[in-house]
């Protein structure tokens, strides 16, 4: 049975000098069975802590135009060039809902095992900020489009890829909402520059229950969500371009006691930083509390350079969002095969069943199929899906070679992938095509070259000079000698050489 | 029934209104009293209504790019701009606490 958390605390726990005391061991057992969560240790001898992590994820919807207006959605365009009168919140403008955004949210809800609300509502969430020209954001606070789902993800135990455990985090809800514009702070001139290109872009906010307990779990869950969104096409989910943003709510408490005060951590720009930020914040809270301090219910920003969280300005004090129904938008009604009225205009219909039937294979299904079809290990399937285009490359090589997939996978994951990583290349940019790779592996399979020679050929192919594997083998005389007489002659020459010394 | 000072202070901070004088606060009290008349209606078993549009369903637009590309026009409204960016003060400046600011409520 795997402990709830594969993270640092479990390992530190197990490596503790002399092992855990009988008292703490008992405590740990109780905590684990109660929540299935990790029981990390702070200062030795003190009561253990249970970290609680809940994620709020904003995924930018992949669509041509914005959620409530017809201006274009595009990363990096001249400032304020993708802004309509509505996005700039000019008086007299009204929101008009984009159908594609609704479909994206339904797809995502279905993929995350949610109940889709056939009737959902829009609300206004009020707060003042320069990048929110209307003074409110249109969101779905009361009745969102999807609720009560789950996301399954996998973790490696003990840092080895060979042992994986599947965990689940509950999805509280998914809601449609507007993105805000972007503020650029000019501290020197004491001003903020505002670009509204992003204002009004459609977002899906995925709210998770606080079922996670450490940075590693958070990272794994978000990575899987990212893969799902990319597979669905509902979001391209590239964190570096702000298409996937994660805020972490972190608190710690002693087993059996009520949840502690939580802090919100923002400004996390990659999955790697997410794990660091969460782990840092857990550690910070534990240290603060063990030193007799208290945790403030505040918003903190992750500083990636320093690897720590710091209190965030402009977020002091509790916000009062004064939620109210959005008066300009009637309820959003979705249909399924049963509820669909006969004479509806198709353009006005979003049919949940129609969307469900057309969902692509999710990552977990793709992995299972790869394992079944090619006889590779589960961790291999994870590695294949983790790298864009690698599965396709692998399958193309398998199609073109007699070498068994179980052997091919080693060449793809251990040799090709490490080359790509070393040179920071994507699969698409690989100088070695699947065709060339298959050619090479065929030579190896037919025993025309040795494994060592194959690696040498690959090194040559990597230069991208356009030569085929066979040409390189001939050039460098890497062929395995099959002729018995020739082999005898060489061995004899070596022996003779030794005798002469 | 007068409105509590804490509530008035909260409103001034959030909504950035300034009640300015006793007359302003009294106007608020009268407005609340006027709205409170709604409580006289028996709404037992009646679903709350958000808007008169509640029986309609929202119109769905096709995902086409039909707007935008009017930075010049939009920036005409800007009091200050820097290279096609709107200029705003450096972040929110919260109102000082009740004790520290000059508001009519101070005297209450």
C-alpha cells in the first residue's frame, strides 16, 4: 500500500534517525487511514503536520474570438489592437456569448467526469483594478456549467519510474469566466501601463477540492490536466504563455485537528515552480507555527529567483466581491438527446450527448492502448505521452521496422529522447526522422551492425547531413563481419602481435 | 433604522463613494427603506427571479473574429497614454482607515 504522498515528507519520515517513535508511528497510522494524506515531521519529537493543498486553475479557452465579444484571441499582438468596445467597457455595449467557449467547457467537464448543468447562470464579481475596465468580471459563481468531477493522475514512488501509483483529486466545479487585461508596472515612473488584448478572453476555471498534500502531487495533477486539455483541444494550456495559470491554497494542521489558516500562492509560471512553491509554503507555515507564530490569511506571490513566497501587494485586506446576477445574460441552457426540442435552430444548440460521442481518447486511455498494443510498460506510455509528438514517432518507427516494439521503446526513450533533451529540441525538430530511425534499427535487427555501431551511426545522423544509415555504415566501415575466415585471420593477427612483444 | 457606521465605512472603502454629509447618509437610509418594502410581499414557495429574461436562453454567437483593431479610437478616451498603452496609477491605493481619513463619518 502506498502512502498518500510520494513527496519529501514521507521520505524524510522514513529516513528519520532511529526510525519513528512508537507514539508517532501510531499517530501516522491514524492520520493516513483518516485522510490517506502524508504525515510530515517538523522538528523531531513534535507532533506531525498534515499539509492541505487545493488548486484553482484557470485555462484559457482555445477559440478564435473572446467569450463575450468578437475580438480576436491571440498571444503577443500590438497593445490594445485586439480590443472591442465591449472589452474596453464602453457604455452601451453588451456581452454576447461565444458558442465555441460553451462547447470547450462542456468537453472539459465531460472529460473530468463532471455533471453538466443543463441550466447555468452568469454573475458579476466586483473588484477595482486597472486591467478590469468594467469594475467587475462576468463569471459563474452560483450555478456553474459543470460540477462534481474527478481527475486521476499518477505518481512515481521513491523517485523510480518503475513504481507508479494512481491518485484522484475531486473537481468541485468548472465555470466560464472572462480573463482580465494585463498590467505592466513601471515602478520608476510610478505608473501602470494597461493592455486590454487579454481582457474578455474566455477562461475555464477548474476548482479542485483540497485533496492534494504536497508539491509533487500538485505538479502531477496539473500535468495530467494539461495533457487532457491539450488532447481535447479546449485549451492549448501552455503555462509559459499564460494559457494555464495555477493558484495554490495551502494550509497545515495537526492530524485530528481542524484545518489551519490557508494562504493563497500566486505567480506560479511552470509546473516545476508549482511543486517548489507549494513545498516551500508548506515548510514556511510549519516553521512559523513551530516557532510560535501564526499564519495570516493572505495572498503570497512565488518568487522563482529566490525560490520562496512573499506577501503580495494590492491584495491586503479581505475582498468583498458583491456577487450579483449578470442582468444582461439569460440562463445558459444545454441540451441532450432526450431534452432537445424538435424544431430548434442547430446553431443555437449545444448538445451534451453529441459532444460526448465525439470526445477523443483521453491520455489515460491512450496509455492503456499503447501498453496493450505494443507490450510496453506503463511508465513507458507515460514518457511517450509526456513529450509532444513522441508517440507518433514511436508508432511510425514500429510500423517500419521488424524490431519488436519492446526493444524499439528503449531506443526511443533512452537514446533519441536524451539526444533531444540535450540539445533542447522538440520531436518535430529532430534531425533524425522516424524513417531513418527505422532504417537504423532494421540494420541492427538483421545483425548487420552491433548495438555500439548503431549508436555511432545515430551520432552521425544527428548532424543532419542527409546521409542514410546504410551510407554511414559503409563510410565508417561499421558492418559486422560475418565471414568466418576473415574473423579467424583477424584473431590470428592479434595473437601474433602479442607473441611478438 | 439608521445604518451602522461600520457599514457606511465599508461602503465608502469598497464602492469609493463619499457620503459627504448627514443628508447623504439620510438619502441612503431612505433608499434602503424604500427597497425594504419588497419584504411586504409573501414569497413563500416562489423561486427568486434574476431578471425578466429568465425564461429565455442566452443567444449563442459563432466563433468568428468580427471586432477589434481600433486601438486609436479607444485610446482617444485615455487621459494619458504611453505608446498605445493606457496609463493608470501604480496599483490600487486603498482608502485610509476611518480614523485616518477626513470623512463626514469620522464625527459619527
